[in-house]
């Protein structure tokens, strides 16, 4: 009798699981992405896969906008994935460790003794962002933004940098550290990063759309240009030359296959994967964790110019969510979180994105440069057509949404800007805090 009851329970659970898998609300996912597209809140591509099988894909927006000609994004569109490249770099470094060509305890002076603290910095510390190697900044560079730069020029800037802290005493994200890991990969393999990637990852698991970014974005290769929202339309964004570091181009489909293969131990051993997954100060080795729908996901994120990318894997359920965008407006995290909530049938209300129109005459009263002696950056406010834009320091400008004649928002209301033209003030509200900026004369 007990066996029969147990068998019936197993069957019930199996049918529930199968029913759950079939109950994916694709219509609601479509509605969410339809709304994002309709309100110009995103352009991008999403893939959800479970147990190695794609269960949902959706692409919205355009890879190229040229006058009245618009080239729609598709699931095959390729995007720069920025810092998700670090996960691929970490995998190849760990492969070299498994092959005995490198040790995690090796110090940087074995390869680049000219870097400050090189004798103290280990490969493990670079992988986990605990090296103290400072990020090089654009304003330190001798080259113009958007122009190519050599690896030697970048290395020279790293050598000139002052360490942020003693190795392993803190955690601080370092693009420069991962650039050095890319150079070490090339030195030890005797091959370019792209060749090493093809041999060590792509050919092993069948990635067809993943390769190193070189030169300008090529729409003839299916690559997506990046765009900024101008309130009612799209404007092509600034394009940083990819030679400033190792940066991959990929698709959500390839990204999903990559992380499935990584956790399926097709690229590295379980011990190496465990090292990648071990978090210290919220950083693993080329990997971080996210909590969505009350579950822990592993993966990474990337961002550059107006690109964004997100790769999240839930190992117990073998679920992967991969998203790429060439036009960040609505926060990428909120798009991914919303898609996952819908996947799991969690309560999720599709945003309305309701805003109001403000006349150019009123908007012009708010235009100017605002500063606060205690704030690190000045804010430049400009108008383009019927939209107001804010730009902190030298960062990219972002279009504001009007919710009242003198109140505007970013990121779905997470950041609010209130203007008082009589007092020449702008009040920035975020996370329950307010900062008052005064317009400069």
C-alpha cells in the first residue's frame, strides 16, 4: 500500500512539474515586451532556456535605424556583451590551471613585473577583483575617445597607475586586471584571444556567434548598433573602440549555451566551477550571484556605451535567462527580473510607463549646468525636441520622463529630478535621499 501511495505521489509530482513547464505564460511575456517596445523603453533580445532547450525567445527594437529604414532585431542579432567577457576569460584561465600551465598562486611578476605590486598580486586575486590594480580611465588616456588603442598603450597606463590597496585586503572591480589576464592567456597559449576562444570554448560546445569585437560595429555581420532614447525617437549612440580591452560579441542563444555547458562541466572540472562559484565580498571568479523570484542564480552582467547584457543561471533547475540590449532605457535588471517573475508565475504588473508632455518653453527654463560643492559631479541638463536630458559629468546623457510640469524621472521612478526655476535649483531624489543642486550662471 505504501509503495502504491508513494508511486501515486511521484506521478502527481511529475505531472505537476510537466504542467508547470507547459504553463509558461508566453502571452504575458509577449505583453511585457510589447509594452517595452511600444513605449520606447528598450531594444534587445531575450532567451530563456531550461534543460538545454530554448522555451522562449523575443527580440524587440532595431539593429539599425537609418532615416526611415529600420532593420529589426532578431534572435540572431549580435551584441557587444562587455563584462560578461570576463566569465569566458576566467574559464580559459582555469583551463590553463587544469593543464598545469598556470597556478592560481602564481604572482603577476612572472608575466608583468613592471606593474606595481606585481610580486604580491596572484592570479586568484586578479580573478576575484582583489588585486588592487586600478581601472584606467578615459581621461588618463592620450588617445581620443572612440579611436583604436594598442595593448602596449593600455599596459603602459596600468603600469603608471597607483594601487588602490594592498592585494587581498579589499574587493574592487578591475577591468584592468582582466585585461592583464587576457594578455596572460595570449602569452601562455601563443595565440590571440580570439583563437584561444575558438579552440577552448567555441569549437568544444558549438558556439557560432561569439567572437572578439574589433573595429567598428558591422551591421552586415548582424551586429547591432547602439541607440539612445530621445523621448520620442532613437538616436545612434557613441561607439567606444573595443581595442580598450577584450570584449566579446555574442547572442543570447550562444550565451545560454555557454553557461549551460559551463555548469554541465563541458569546459572545466567541478572543482574549478566550485572555485568560480565561491563568493567573497559578493564576487566569485568571473561570476556573481543574483536573487530572482527567491532563487539564487549565477552569472554575470555587462554594460558599455548604451549596451547592456545579463546572463543568469539557476543550477538546480538548469534554467538560464540571457538578455542583451543595444538601448538601455528601462533598467536591464528590471527587465530580467520581470521575465523571471513571469516565468515562475509570480505576481508581476506590467508597467504602464504613463508620462505627460511638457512644452519646450517650460523645459528651456530647466536647461543649464547644476552643481553642489559636496557632489563629485556636475549635472548638465539639455533639451532635445520635447525631451529633457541629464548628463552627470562626462557620462552619457539620459532622457528624462515627465510626471509633472516640474518633476521628471529615470529608471521607472527610482531616480527623481524636481526643478524650481525661480530658485534656479534642481533636487535629485534617490533611495530616500535628496540633494539640492544650483544652476551655475
